[in-house]
C-alpha cells in the first residue's frame, strides 16, 4: 500500500505531468549543454587525428615532464594539507580558545582571493624583486619560476579543502566521545588516534580527493609563479594552455583528456565517499530508546 | 570513596550555574542530584568529574584535594546521557577501552582484559552482543554498555548524567531497578543527575534537590518527600495543592480555616493527603464540588472546586476508597487535608 502511494504520487502531492517534464527537461538540457557537451568535445577533439597522434602527444617529453611535475606538486601539497586540515579542524571543533573565529576566517582566505592574486603575492614576497628576493638569492635559493614556488602556490590554493570538509562533520559529532575517552584515562594522542580520527576517516578521504583534484588542476596561481619553462616548470594545465596557444589543438585536447579523466575519477570517488560520510554523521543522531 | 564539595561556584558568561554549593557524598552511597533543567546539577556532576573547572571552591575525594587533578587521574567513571559509545568500535572494544589505554606498565595483558570484559558483559546481560556495534543496539542496551565501559577500570566514583533520560518509560523503569540492584552489589560511590523526581526517590539512598544554582535540601527520599524544607522542594517532588491561610493562626501541620483565606502564608497539601467524605464531621471539612474524575491509573484522581473560595483542589484516592465512594461529577462533597505544611514566605512573590 505504502509503496504504491510512493511510486505513484497522488494529484495532491505533485504538479501536472507537463510541468514535471518541463522542469526536469530544462535541468537536463542545461547539464547537457554546459557539462556533457564540452566533456565529449574534449575527447572528440583529442582523438580527431587518430589514437596514434593522441598517444604521441601524451608521451612527448614535455608532456611527460608536465605530468611528473603535476604529480610532484600534488604529492607534496596534499599530504601537507591533510595534516594541516586535520589539525585545524580538530582544534576548531574540539577545543575552546581565543581567536577561533579569526582562524576560521583565515582558513577561507584562499577561497576569497583570486588564485592569480595569490600567485602574484608569492612573486612579490619571494621573487627576485620581492621582499625576501635578495636574501633568497644570497643563499642560492630559487622559489619563483621554479618547482618550490609551484608547490607553495598549490598548497595555498588547496589548504582549506580538507579542513572545510572535516569541520561540519566533526561539529555534528560533538565532543562527547572524546570526553568519554578522557574520563576513561586516554591521553590526548590516544583520544585523537583511537576516537577522533577513526570517526571521520571517510570525511578525511573525501577531503583528500577534493584537495588532490584541485592541486592537479590549479591554473591561476601556478601560472603566475611558474614562468612557463617547458619541460621544467610546466604543470599539466599550463602545458595545455601552451599547446593551445600554439594552435596545436589535438595535442592540447589530448593532454586535457588526462585532466578530464581525473575529474571523472574524482567525481566517482566523491559519490562513493559521500555515502560513507553521511553514515559517519548519521551514527551521531541521537537514537530513541527502544528495546 | 566519599566526595566533598566545598563552596563551588561556576558561571558561564553572566549565567550562574552554581553558587557556593556545599555537598557531602558519603562513601558507598547512591546519591541523586535532582532539579529542573538549568538548576546546575549537570554542571556540578561535570565539575566532580573534572570535565569543567569551577570558578571557585574545591572538590575532595576522601579528604584529598582533587580540584586541580587531571580528569584521567581522578579514576571516575562517567556515564553520558546519550551514551557516547565509540561508534566505530564493537561492544567488546568499547568496554575494553579504559583498560587498553592504560600506560604499558599498568595495562593488564590481553587475556586479563578479555576476562574482565566478559565478566562485565555478563553483568549487563549482553554476553552474546560482544561483536556488535553501538548502532546495532537498542537504547537500553547502549546505556548498559556505557555503564560497563565506565565500570571496567574499577573507578572509585561513578557519575551518571541523566542516565535514563533518552529511554522510553518501560525501559527506564527496568534499568532503574537494575542500577539499584547493581549498586547494592558493588557499592561504588555513585552520583546521578536526574530531573525525574520519581526516579530519584525510587533509586537513590539520598536525594539532593537543586534549584537555581543552589542546593535546596539534602535527605533520604522519605525526608525530602515527607518533610520538604522549602515550597520549591514540596512542589518539585510531586503534585501539590495550595491552601491559602494566615500564618500566625496556624502552626505547621495545622489545618487552615476556610474563613482565613486572605492571609499571606500558604499551606501545602499532597493530593494523597486529601480525604473526601460525603458528610462534614468537623469544622475542618471544606465543602467542594467534583469537577472532573480521572478513574484510570494506580491512583484515581479527582479534581474539585472549593465552594468557599473557588480554589481548585486535586485529590488522589486509593482505588478501593474510590470504588467505595462511587463519586459522580457535579456531586457536592467535603474535603479535609489530613497532612499540611505551612511555609511562611520571607519575601513576596
């Protein structure tokens, strides 16, 4: 009886058929036009001149160097942001301290500043003409137009992602379990590793996936600090831009398919993890006592 | 182990949660902190546990100052209202937690931990649920696991924050009796917070009635119920009828005369202490009209309106008496308070 009413909504609970089709159709058409068509276009363009040309564009040395640099930047920035994000979320949600609101505001800074500006700030601080430029040069350190600058810029634009994912989750879970562990005699580290972290582990993974996608796809900030030196300081997105500007469309789209695949993988992982994260939150919902 | 609370005060911003509270909990007793929400009872419990720090005053365990001692060194067991079980651990691991986090030198070996946990599982009658997760248990089962977890480390003091608050009525009844029996077995000094007077009276050796950041009265359930120290305690510990009368004329326990209702002091009478009769035996019987009868339940309840001043009076009758009288709505009868307490207010409300 119940399933029947659910599968066939009565007139009182729904809109006329035409309205439903129109609304659903509009939403789907919008998605197709702005998301699906471009995605397909990327792959069509990339494979336009055959699989061999496609493959050649990807294994070309500059492209391989770009892939390697992108992986390095992500491999350094994601773990750092993982540690930072967990620490920040832990501090913000489980402790009371002065300046908490300020810390939360700081956390959002990379979201509110245009990536190009943040890249530019790094140039102003660490560049040759920047504040620390002469000192860095004297010690033979080059940050800007080199790999360290790219890593720094990537860390900056991705650092809110893990924390932002964890804060609402940890807030919903509250601090009762930590208090219980404390009374039972656990030390701070024991509470963290045995109670807090296992409770948010799927949320952490979710944050890492988002952080990784952003780290690999970042263009603006990295573009400013990289200097676009082919084979040396080009990441994947920058390499795509260079190829495109050289009218080498097939190669540009071929490399772009790698980023598109990353996006699709990220979405799939996200969808899987979202369910797990919801369960983490759900387990905290106060149950009714039923025997 | 006895607990001594001395002059504890605590404020949250401008809100006073505790105001110079003194309390002695004798060793081995089961004490209830009873009060309405916001009376400071949970704050007091959390201060004893060390989960809150008092603004002033001190806590002693057996005369030894513990105010500054770290929570994990206090050796208290704490049971949370919403259980606070570790959701990603099985029942077994939850109960074992307190033992497994001990420093290496004090930690019992695996076999001993297993034995201890199995003992506790038997105690809470959940031996076959060791491998379940909290989400797979009912509310009552979760609360028993929470209790076993708190007992695993053999705490010197057991503190329970509204332990049955989130359970339905029937389970609450069972668990209450179970807690009482458990305490009779293991005799650990226990303090539990509740806003349910029935629960406090049924379970505790001693009831501490709190109101507005202060303790109103401490006593055995009989003492606080039969000899309440203040109007608040009287009305919080059960239903009450107010009889207005003049203070000077009536010593406590006397019966108010219906002609003196304009006085300032107030007589308090429990619904069970009202006698209903068909004829006036003495001048202390007031005429009243039956307005409503609720016949179901352990004690049938009769609502009456006094004919002299229009005040509403509730009376609880034993079932037998109720059947014998065969009362009807609209009937005129006589009522007499058989036990009344008069409080002379020292301030005007």
